[in-house]
């Protein structure tokens, strides 16, 4: 067998024409072995064909690769004006079955993702190239002269002088501009995250920036955030909190356990503090706000659940009768609407005044020792019983002003703004 290797082209053709034969007369098999070409690099360390400086044949007049130049109609550019291999409509080879670039697809285990499931360039553990020596994103590092900073030392997108993309035609940040209807502006024309109508009660409770009593105001100073209440609620509650603390201590000392839950009804021998009741389920918004706070929700051994309010000075200062009546009505209506959900069949209000009260017929002002009064309150709470079939509203007043010693209803019921239906169920216990 004759093997032709490393033979010049002309001689190889001549040898093939001669058709050499083997000793037995059959034609010989001609095997041509091509020598591997090794291209020399240009002075710039690139292939001369692809070097812009050397004006290689692969570079067009626009200074781009001829095959990928749109203006030159390069062969790698599809009819949609994109790189053919990266075009979804053309089903380019670089597009995977999930419609993403193959190397950037997690499901296809693309090479752009590291072993931690993150983009390789932005993974700190893998030492991604997007991080500089200072441990920051390279583009966002001032010391490294990051590309996201302009010549004025600001973020390029938020710089007014550079006309950054985040600045609108009114000279404001686009997301916060009311005229542009920015994404951070709600339908009420306020900042979405600070609008008391848009933020839910659950989010307010989880956040430290809202007053935990009225849920109407944002807390803007460290002192307010630490106190978890606004200035108005703080002033109003300074004289109330001490009595609430004393009542809570009394409950704990007598075997009650504090419970933290979204449900309004605690189990037997448990209580809740500052339970929020939402009024937003009603079409007509309340004048008193969107919610009310109940000081204590207590369930005794008999399974009776009571809503205890500590009414220092009978809520005489800072509260009008109409507001008090409307608040009770709205709380009752809200609870009735979700009774089956909360497992509550009876709404039992207990309005407890720890201070003095007056007998109007004699003008006598009666004041008792608060410890003894709290003991009577505890006895009353422990003795309450509710029939499972009972769906009535109870409104019990303790130590409120009355016309005379044997009155069955407090004086507040005689006020012209007091609701007639509530007056029917209102009664004096002590």
C-alpha cells in the first residue's frame, strides 16, 4: 500500500493519476494526511484575521467583526436584527428549551451559575468578578471609581445634572413623583409605604415605625420608636398605663397566662393585651380611624370571654360621648361579622373605671382603695358565665357616675348622643 504524505499538491495529483497497483494487481489505497496549520499571531497578540489594528479581513469598515455587523449584513445576524444564535424567534443554538440563554439558565445548569446556585460573577463565596477588593460591587464602589458614579460623585441614575434615568422631567426621582404617578405613590397621593390607608394592620404591627396604640401615625424619632407610640398617645396614656400594668399583674398572680395570637378569643384562663380590631371591612370609613385597641381580652375558667377596657376618669377627658358610642358600635359590628371565624358567640364589654365616681342626687364623690377595687373586678371576671346559645351584647359599667346609689344604669346613658339600643343592654355592676 502506498501512502502519500507531506507531498506538494502538484506531485500528489500526478501520483494519484498514475494509480499505482499492488503486487497482486489490485489498486493501491491512497491515504492523504494533511499537515495541521498553525496560524501566527499578529504583534497585538490576536489572530491577524480578527485584529482591528491590523485591519484583518474579518473586520469590516465599521470596526466590527464582519460576520456580526448589522450594517454590513453579517452572516451571524438574523432577519430580526439580532445575533442568530441568541434569537428566540429563530430558535438560536444559544437558546435553551426554557426560552432563556443556555449559559444563564439554572434549570439547564448553565455555566454562568456557580455551585451555590448564584450568578458566578456576583457570588462572594466564589470570588465573583463583580466584587472589588473592598468587598463591594465593583460598579458601586467609589474607591474603585465604579461605573455607577458620575463625575459629581453621585449615583449616575439619580444625578439631576447628568439627567439620570431615575430623574423625571419635573426634576424629582421618578418613583416618588406624584405628577408622573411614580411606583412609590399610592392612589391617595401619598408614599405607599407610609400611607395609613394602604398599609395593613398586620404590617403595622410587624413594623417598628407605626404607633402601636392608634396605628395612625409614623414614629420619626429614636425616642418614639423605642416607646412604640406617638406623642399624642404617650400623653394620653401616661396616667392610664400604671393601672393597666397593675391589672395585668393581678391576672398573672391569679393564674392567668398571656397569649399572643391573631384570634380574638384566648383559651380558658388566658388573656390578650392590646387586641386590634379592624374596621376596614365596612364600606363607610369610621370617623374614629380604621381600628380600635381593646386593653384586655380575657377568658375565665367558665369559658366566658370579656373585652375589658380601663377607663381612667370614665374617659371623661379627650373623649366625646358620640365617639365612645360609635367606637363600641363599630367594635361590636366588626366582631359580629367574624364571630364564627373567631369562635366568639357573645360580645361582652366591661368598662372599668379605677378612679372616683359620683352620686348625682347627693353630690357625694366615692373613692375606694384601688387594690380592693381590683379584687372586686377579678371576682366579677371569674364569676361571669355565658350560655353557648346566647348571642346578646353585654355592656357592663364598673364604678361609673350614677343618679343615685341604687341606679341600674350609669349617667352616661342619659346623654342625648348615647345610642338607644346600647342603652337597653347597658347596666351598672358595681
